[in-house]
C-alpha cells in the first residue's frame, strides 16, 4: 500500500520542479537578447534617416510655388504612402525633374536625398487658390447688393478672369442685370449700377465749373445707373448730348456743346 502512494507523488514533484525552473530560463533568454542588442549597438550600426510625408510636402511646395505664382498653393499627392530612408550622413531632400501642366493642373517630379542614391518618383495635382466674393442669396434685378448678401469662397485661380469680381466693393451697391447664381464667381458684366434714370424721364442737366453751376432740363433717351453715360436731349435747344448719371434723374455734362454722334 505504501509503494503505490510514492509512485503517485513522483510526477507531481517533477512538475513542480519544472515550474520553478521556468522563470530562470526566461531570464536567461532576456539576458541573451539584451546582449545581442548591445552587440549591434557596439558594432556602430546607426539607424537610417527617415523622411516622411511632411518633409516631402515641404520641398514640393517650395518647388511648385515657383511655377504656380497666382493665389495660394494647394497640392494633392496621388499617394499618401511616401517615405524615403537614407543612411546617416546623407543630405536633405531636393526636387528634381519637376514637370507641371497648368492646363491639367498635374505635376510629376523626383524627390531625392542629396549625397545618396535614394530617390522617389511622385505625382499629383497642384493649383493656385484665390478667395473671391460670391452671392450668398438669390438677388434679382432691381435688388441692391449689400454686405449681408456676400460670402467668400476659395476657387482655383485659373478659373477666374479679369471680369470676375475680386473684391466685395465691386458688388456692394450694384444690382444684377440678370439672374446671378449663388455661391458662384460673379462676372462684372452681369452687374450694373441701380437705375436712377428711366428712358423717357425728364432729367436735370448740370454743368459745374469752379466758378459756377448751370442747369437746364432734358429728356433721357436711355436708362442709366449712377456713373453710367447716357444720351439725353436738351429740351431747350433740342440738342442731344452725352451725360453721366449723377443721381436720381440728374445728369452731368463735362462741358457744353458735346453732341452725341
């Protein structure tokens, strides 16, 4: 009866001994890994220099800003997985073989690490962006555009022309000649000064000099807004003259005797 009991205890004793020995084996392996890392460091193997997306975007922006001069540069790379690795002691990043198509808004270039053979081809879209005033609500002919009717929007610089409103001063106080779309570039040709003179209306024709002001009556032959030049007939002389709209039913001539052709 005693011998079988001893046989049952032997495996338990062996298992306990193995569990106690396990931590010592783990510590030995950790010591070996530390020793291996120390050996690599001692061999003088320096880690690579890594250039990521922020570095690439910085040098590309600088290069592209020299060929895209209108507005604020906006750039989008075709791939966001951009990384260059160079050995310690290599130089910084540079851009080579840059090509840009202003019509397509596309670019291609090579990013190189100076002083090394490391280079990476990149491509994407780039264009200048300007901020322009747009109408934030529908304004119909006859409505006067005020400061509260204007919002600002970023657009590509190559999508604007000399006829595109660039400042809010070009919009405020004007009225559309026809419907103008909201949140879209506004063409100056589609605006006019509010009509102050109606065709066929009686107007006061004025002539002012440093020493005097003369007035006479006339009849408008055209509609006109402030600052516009219209044709009017002097009802006293029946002569037709060109005059500038100065106010409601008031026009001004620069000097007497100017007869419209």
